[in-house]
C-alpha cells in the first residue's frame, strides 16, 4: 500500500529559498494546522506538483515560486522533494526544480532538471540511490503508477486544490469528463473500441480465409478432375496407339496387295494390247488373203450373165454416184452439225467448270454444316452425329431434334414475355394508385410543417426556461444519493463496528498464517526430495499427455474413416480390423476398376472402329460413285451417238469390212477394165458380155470403161486405204474401252450396292455402341472416385494403426514409470508440489493482506462515521429547497415532452409522405 513519508520545500510561495522546510507525514493521519497564509494550501500544491507535475491554477509566469523581489534577488531557485513508499513497498524519492528570473518585461519561470530515484539503502551494492528517470514527462507517468492510483484521482480527489474543489457541482458534460478520467472509463471505452475493431478485422480475415479455403477446395476438385481426365486420355492414347499399330499393319498389307494387283493389271493390259494388235494383224492378213483370192478367182457364170452384169454395171455406177452425192450432202450436214456440237461442247465445258466449282463449294458447305452440327450437338447434348460424312436422313433428324430444343426455348420465352406483361400491368396500376397517394401526402406534408413550426416555437421558449433549471434534477439526485449513501454507510458502519469482531478475526488470521507457513515448509522439503526424480516425473507427465492426445486423434480419424467406409460399403468398421477391411474393400474396387477399364477400352475401341469404318465406307462409296460417273462420261464421249459400246464396235466392224471389200475390188477391177478396153478397141467386142459393139456403142463403152478405170485408180485406192486405217484405229480404240465398261458395270451392279448395305448396317449399330461407351465411361468414373476415397481411408487406417502402436507403447512406459515412482513413496511430480507451494504462498499473502485490511478498515470506519454524521444534517436541509424547485421544473418538462411527441408524430407523418413520394419518383419504369 502506497504512503507518503516526507516532503521538503524550498523557494515555493511563502517558503524561503534560503532554507529547506521539511514536513513528515504520520500514520494513520496527519493534521496540518496554521494561520491564514502560513502555507497549508502550499503543502497540498507541492504534493500535487511532485506527484503529477501540474502547478496550481493561475500560477503562470512564476507565481508558484517565491517572489524574487521579496528575496531581493534577480533569480530564485525552488525545489520540491517527496519521499514516499510505492505500492510494492519500495521507498522512492522525487525531486522537481524550478527557477524564476527577473527581467525587464517581468518574471520568467523555467523548469530545471527533475529526478526520480530509489531511496532504499540497498538499491545497489554501494548503497547509492538508483536513478530511474530525469525527464519530467516520464516522471509524470511513472509516479502515479508507483503510487497505484491514476493521475486524475491525484488531481481531482487526493490533492485537489481548494479552487477546484467544487467540480462535483460543475456542468454535466464537465462532470462526466471528470468521472470518466477518475474511473478510467475512457480507457475502457477505447479498449472496447479496440476489441471491436480487432474483432471486425479478425472476422474479415476469417471470411477471407474461408473464401480462400473454398477457392482452394474448388481448385483441388478441379485438379482431381484434370488428373482423372489425364489418366483417361493416357488410356485412350494407349488404345489409339494399339489401333494405330494394327491399322498400320493392315495398311501395309493392303499396300502390298495393291502393288501386286497393279503389277497384275499392268501385265494384263500389256497382254490385252498385244492380243488386240495380233487380232488386228490377223484380220488384215485375212483381208489381204481374200483380196488375193479374188484376184485369182475366175468369174462364174455364162457369157449372157456376164454381159448382163456389164449392162448393170453402169446402173450400179450411177447408183454409186447418186449415193456419193447423197453421202456428200450427209457429210455437209454432219459437218454443220459437228460445228454446232463443237460450239455446244465449248458451252458445256464452260458449264462443267462452273458446275465443278459449285460442286467444290457445295462440298465445303457440307463440311461446314457437319462441323456446325457437331458443335451444336456438343452445346445442346445431342449425340450420335460425330462421324463424317452425314447422310441426308441424319441431317434431317438432327434438324428435327434441334427444332424440338428451339420449340422448348420458345415456349419458355413466351412464358417470360407473359410474366413481363403481367408485371408491367401491375406496375402501371400501382403507379396510378401511388400518384393519387402522392398528391394527398403533399397536402398533408404542408399541413404537418405548419404544425411542427408552431410546436417548435413553443418548445424553444420552454427549453430556454428549462436551461436555467437543468442542473436541479442532477443536483437533487446527487444530493439524495449522497444522503442515502451517507445514511446507509452510517448505519452499516455502526452495525459493522458493533457486529465485527476485529480482534478475533485478527487472531484467526494470525493462526492461519502460522498453519500455512508450516505447510509450505513441508512442501519445500518434499520438493527437495522430488527434485532428484524430476526426470522420471517429467517423462511420466509427457507420456500421459501423449496418450491423451493420440487417443483423441485416433477417435477423430476413426470417425472420419467409418463414415466414408459406411458410405461406400454400407457396413460399420471395427477399430481392431480397420486396416484389413479397408484393404479388402480396396482390392474389390481395384478389381472392379480393372474390369471397367477393360470394358471402357473395348467400348471406346468399338465406337472408334465404328466411326472410322463408317467414315471409310462412306468415303469409298463417294469415290466409287465419282469413278462410275467419270467412266460413264468417258464412255459416252467415246461412243458419241451410239446407245452402247457394243453397238459402236459392231458398226465400226461393218464399216471396216465394207472398206476392205472396196479396196479388194478396186485392186482386181483395174486390170480387168484395162483388158476389156484393149480387146474392145482391137475387136470392137465387149469381152465381159461377148457382144459386138458399133462405133457409137464403142464410144459409150470406152467412156464408161475409162470412167471405171479412173475410179479404180491409185488415188482412190489410197483414199480407201486411209479410210480403212482410220476405221481400224477406231475399232481398236473402241475395243480398248471394253475393260472400262466392265469396271463400270462391276461397280454399279456389285461394289456400290455392297457398300450401301454395309453403311446401312453400320449406321443401325452405331447408336447402341455409342450409348454403351457412355454408360461404361460413367461407371468407370464412379469407380475411380470411390477408389480415391478408399485410398484416403487407407491412409487414415495406416495412421490409426500407427497411433495405436504408439499409444500401447506409451501406456507400457507409463506403467513402468509409475511402478518406479511408487517404490520411492510418491507419484506426484515436482510441478504438482511447486503448484501447491505457489498456491499456499498466494494464500499466505492473501491472509496477510486481509489482516492489514481488517486493521485499516477498523480505523477508516471509525473516522468515516464521525464525518458522515456532520455532513448528513446539512444535506437534508439542501434537499428540501431543491425538491420545491424540481416540482416546477417537472411541470415544464411535461409540457415540452408533450410538444415533442406531437412534433415527432408530425415529423413521422411528413417523413412517410416524403418516403412515399421518393419511392414514387424512383420507381423504375418497366
């Protein structure tokens, strides 16, 4: 408990600056008595200055220091020394120095060096005082802390100046500030604000950490999904590599077979060309042989028949001439038609180029359409259209399914439009109602403003009157509280003094102190004994904490594992067999996963094979159809106007035979006509018909024979041979087209129908294969998630088993240590004994404090009882006067309260009207 010891004053107010005045304070009370102006108040001011550093009011400019004019000095130095006992019992010394100097403008005061030090003789080994601080600001803070009271209590209660002693009657705001400083409410409020701020910051940090935890958990889930996706893609890559190897082997085999087939085809074409050439040579030789036979063969028939043939020869020649003319006309017509056809051919070639470009553009649009179908299918979950090319029924089916999706969205859109229309109608209806309410509220608001203005004027008048009486209730309450407190304290003090047996309580506390001292000595002896066993007891305590901690951890881990195991298998786990059961479940799920992997690989392989087969078959079908069209076009261009290649070959063969017969006839008739002309000139006889010719007939005969000879001339023969060679080349060209016709017929009748049938079968089986692959993939994904959970359980089981082993080992160690300690006589640890000693020491100190408190309380209650009796009578007289004034004040407060309620009602109505008007103004238009 802090207390003052001595105060030394020099050069303060009426105290001389040449000598030191010492005041010693005695316990329990020190009375200072003296005449007016002798320095009684100066002692209190010096105590306040020494402890707080604050000078008395109105002492600026050196009024607190001894007047230099009275001392006949230009400078006066003042000093205040205070020796006191701190709250912890330490003797302290505080020294504060001042100086005042006389100058032309007046007195100048300044603060000199101050000292706060320990006053104990044993402050250090040399017995000198230990200085704590020499700074005034630090001393102003340190001394109140050493005394155990706040600076506000020292200023306003303990060392309160007589000019400031009326602060309890000050204004409420100043009074509240004084009480806040005395009871340190401001610090408490700041602490609460600081706690609230810290709590808000921690809440924000916790929220941020929760968000971060949620984000990390989402990222972990996403990472797990990516890992699963990577594993799945690796499996697909492996299956694709296997398929690639198989496909590459098949491709190499097909390439080798195509190479052999190409060699066979080349050999076949060479042999076929050689055979055609040999057949042409054979036909030429046969025609030549026939010509030779015709030259050497005798003409059959009698002379009359030969003459008839000669007569008919002219008609035959005439018919040939007419035929020639007609053939020339036909040739001209054909040339004109050929020109027209060539012009048409150029137009068709231009159209063909344009159509080819359009076909390419159409193919590109088809590819874009298929890509768009795949993207839309992925977007809206429409499956089964991921292969290429897509046939027209599949496209129509996709458009139909897409139309269904569009219709659903259209229905939803129409429903939203209907809801929007309903809400708009309701909004306009409410808007019209609110417009009417707004006009009413405007008029009501104006009326309320007038009423509020009137009430506020009356209220202001009453408030000005109440301001003068504002302090009466607080003064009365304070006075009544003080009277009640004083009466209660006086009655309580009297009862306590009568009822309290202070001597008996002091004797009891003394006996208790002696008993506690004996127990402390016993425990100290036991602690010395246990110090030798400190290591074993420390190990015992550590092992016990370890067993408890690991037991709790085992229980937590087991509950988590049991919950997951029950979710996966539907059975409960046993703590003793947890690892075996989790291993068994893991093996079962691994087996299930391997089966699902196999099924998934097979299903995906089948789906990929079906897609590739379907694409390959459609590609082959398009290629075959394109090749067939090209062959048809080439054949039609080659045979021109003939209905078929066979008809063209037959026509070319007939023309060739006809040309060959003409050439043979021309080669034989040239010498016959010459012989007939020579005989006719010599004998005037036609040897062909053996008829005598007159001169006139001979002239006609000669002209006819010369004309026939001219037709059988070498030029005609050469011309016919050229035509014969042309027809031979034409026949050879047409015969070479026969393999092309055979290949076209083969593709039309066998290959294309077979490919169409295979595509139809593949398309029928594709949806089932796709659905099976999706189901197997979903099943595999579920099994993988279960396997991850089982792996987590496996780790938990391993942890639990390890912890069980460690707990068993720790329990064994505990048994051994306890057995060893029980043999020495005690199982308590040094910490337990030390805690008991500390508890007894605390109780011993508490007993001494209570003993001192009882003594001080007895002295204080006796002194307080006398003071309360003197003050109680004066306060009761003041109470009567204040009660009369307060009754008048209460009546005025009732009037102003009633007016305020009316103003509050009017303000609420006006605020409601404003809010309705603002809401009406801010209401959005839909």
